[in-house]
C-alpha cells in the first residue's frame, strides 16, 4: 500500500485498501481511495473535492514538523510506503 500526500489536497491511498467503520464493517474495498484532509467533505472519510473551495492549505512538506525549522525530508507532494500490517 502507498499513501501519497497531495499539496493542499487529499491523501491518495493506492494498493489493496479496505476501509472499515468503527464497528469493523467494511465500508469500501478498492485499489485507489482519496481520503479527505480538509474536513469539509460531505462524503467523509472520502474526498469530494471540497478542499478546492474551502480554502484548505497544506501545513507544509511531509516530515517538516519532525525535521525542525528550515529542514525538510521531502517535497510538498510526497509519497510514503506503508509497512506491512
């Protein structure tokens, strides 16, 4: 599975993806899912494009907060591979 963080947009999860609700019921199985980061989607946890009109802005590059001021460990649009679970 791979999670790509889009600048000022959603998380794009690719690979074998299974989204479950709080009770463990499978809500969706897919090979590509866009997940909301802005909090304005009417279809949470899925992205409906609301970030485009809500004024959502990305706080910065992936890992920037962990790296410290003036340091980053990747571009604003970065990919991270999730480990096996």
